[in-house]
C-alpha cells in the first residue's frame, strides 16, 4: 500500500510523517498550501470535513485526526503502541496490559494538550477579542505547563509507553507539540523552557537523533535540533502558518 499524506510543513502532519518513517511505510506527500488557505477549499474539505491538517489516504479510505491516524498506523504495523489484548505482536513489544495506559495518554495529548495549543497559537480567535486579553493567554500557558507536567510524570513512571526499542506514538506526538510551543506564536514563545520537564526533554533529544527526524527535517526545512532547540522552519514548499 502506498499512503498519501496531505501535509503542511511543521503542522500536525509532521507527527504522522515521523510515524510513517519510523514504521518504514511507503508514502507520498500532497502539499496543503496554508498560505492559499487550501485546507478550506472544497476539494480538501471533501477529504477532511473539518478542514484540518493532516489527512492520510489509504487504498480505500481517508483518515483524519492525528491521534486516529497514529493509532491506525501503529496497530497495523504492530509497533509503537502496546497491542490490543490478544493481538499478534513481536516479543519485544510491551505487554498488552499497558494498552489502556497508552490509550488514555494518547487521548489526553490529542484532546487536551493539542486542543489547548490551538488556544495558545490563535488566542484572538478563541477569546473573541483582538488582541486577546493577557489573562486569557496566561491561563492557557498555565494549563499547557500543567499538561506537560502530567506527561513528564507519566514518561518517568511508565517509560515503555514512550520509548521501547524506539519512540512510541506518544513520544512523537509529545515532542512535536513541544517543538511548536518553543516557536509559536512567533515572538511570544520564550515562556517555555523544555529542560524544566526532564523526561520530555530526554525524549526530544533522543527523537531528534533518529533517522526519521533527520529525514523529516530535510523534507520540511526544520533545521537541526528540531525538538530540543528548534528554529522556525524554512520549508522547500508550502507554509507552516
């Protein structure tokens, strides 16, 4: 099967690209030009009714929502997430007893951490004022810091959920979000110091050394140290924002 990843540079599609590369799955990319608002076009909304990036085309369907795509890929490959009870798996995989823990943290990252990132990146849209009140922005930053503290604690207490023989989908999702929080909104991202969450910082260092991260960095113009000390992207095509 040849997957088609509908992507924009340094968007949530980066997480899916990393997973595809880690799993060694063949894929092509289709740019969604954010500068032209292509994600709101009739053609793209026919694939993804929410108008959000990414989308992943398989031979017979289109999957959207980052967490759903990651879980679909990992379950299909039998890697990067604890398997469902009774599923076939390599001996090196974590016990299927860890499946509920993996799912709860995947949904927490997708539904809580990622959702609050949108409030942080587009505060005026959600506060209903331009510029957004500083109290709104400060409260969002405080929630994000609390979310990272919880994930850091989980990575310390249940390290196999985040890293076994390589990064899990939880690790990839977390470090990409932390990349964004160090960069966006442009000029307003100095509040976050990733080393304050040492387990997450360690994941960032390990993930960015992977061949998958180097390949993704080349493809999307992300530069070096893409998770631990990121720079704004300079993509060969498209726009991150």
